[in-house]
């Protein structure tokens, strides 16, 4: 099965995003007692794109920066180190109480204490991003993009980013760019904007070729009817997801692929990790198995990143799922929010369960 990707495109993958930084206490300490913090540049969309950029594909990031900010410089340098092309406006801070890049305060958890995440997004510069900041005809028409990936986090960030995503979806369709959409529903982002965002997400989802999300994402973001019945264990979740996708395919006929991850937390450091993929009339299942976890944040983005890389490489649907599963398992072995594969062999070794030393 092929998604018929554009062959003359300059960019393999493009992501619109609002970049910020994550502050994490060392040694698994909780934020409220941590005294030494590490800082990393982060966003869901750039996390996804990192798999492709580290493995040599051409990636472009559309974002915005606070002019003159040392955090903006830190983010620019970080994205450059990930081999990504970056385009976006520099917006004046507007004084000490003006714009800034968002802060994500998150610990990794330890022992019986699970991780906690606190988002501090007041004054976030990325909420201003709109189509007027970019020459979209040049990017999608003359340069060309094979796949554009959305996250529901960015699409729901503000009215401006919602409209930007709609315009990106429309221009992608006109220029033969395939659309990937990870719904990523967040209740706090939707408060007071439910009607607007339901319409926005539905339009993007109907234009999308690849739809990713769990049962709750599809139900709450798109209004899809949930399963009639189902268990809470992983076997029940697999059955429920298959039932839901069978019902919704008629409402989203453009989607060539539906996917989700499956996770059961055994402990902070041990998870059951699985995945499901439907395409071309067939289901592909990565049965849940135990993985070791250093930091769980970014595992889902790693899955999507590996999935998109495998699609861009022209592999089979079974390999799409396997490489996505293994990229997610790779992402949670590091303290960054994203997978940084050394090469394809490293990812395939994870899928095969080969943790032997390579000399």
C-alpha cells in the first residue's frame, strides 16, 4: 500500500509548532524539591520530526521566536543540532511582561511516585503564529513537502494557530502534500472553545491521510461514538479501538491509515508497550510487551516519528508499525523528550529485542 508521496519535494517532513523548554530535576526528584534542573528544547511536533531528521531526511520546522531572547537562541541552536531547517518570525518581547517561550516543568518520577507535569504557558509567543508569517505558496508549491504533521496541541493553542492549521491543511491538499494528524486532545486547551475546535479538528481530520490518537482523542476531539462495551485491560482496549475505527471510517474517507499506541504502567520504570495500525483494509498489531523506561515523556511522539519515517522510506505497513513501536521504545530510554536514533539498525535491534553490545 502506498500513500503516493510527492517525489519532487525539497522537504520530506514539515511540522508547525510552538517551541518551549522543559525543566527537569536531576536524579528523578520532583520539581517542588529539585535544586538542580536540566533544560531542553521541546515540543510535541519537533519531537516527532526528530526521528526523521536524525536519520538523514530533510525536515522543516515552522515556528516563532521572541526577538533577542536567550531562550530563543537556545531553541534555535538545539533544532540546528537536530539537523532541522527552521523558519519563522522574530516577535519583539514587548517588555518584561510581554511574550516568552513556554516552560514545561516535569519530573521523571521514581519508585512508587509517578511523574508530574506542569505547563506554564502564559504569554506564549507561539500562540501568535499565523499564515501571514510565512510564504506558504513557496514552501508547499515551489519547494514542496511530502508529509506535513500536525498535533492537536498546536492546533488548539489559540484561535490564530487553529486558523493557521486549517490554512496549512488546505494548501497541503492543493499541492499533493500528505497530512498526518495526531489528535492529542487536552481538555484545558478546549475550555470555552469547544464549538470552534470541534469544527477545526473535524476539518483537519477529514483532510488527513494519517490519523493518530487513542479512544478518548477520537471521541472528545471529533465526537466519534465510543465502543458499546469493552474491557479496561490491553486486550479490551485493542478490541474497543478496532470497533471504533470501523464505525468512523465512513466519516473520514480520506484517511488511509489509523494508528494508536497501547500503554500499561507496571511501574515508573517498567511499562507494557504496544501499538495498532489499520490501513488498506487490514489491521497490524504490535502486541504489548515489557519495556524499560528512563523517562516516559515523548514515547507517543517517538512512535509517530518512527511511523512517519517508515512511510517516507517506502516500507510495508507491517514495518511502519514495527519501526514506530521501536522508535517510541527508544525515546523513553533517554532523558530527552524525543528519540535520537544513531541509525536504522539501532531501532530495528530494539524491535527484535536485541540489547547485546555492539562493538
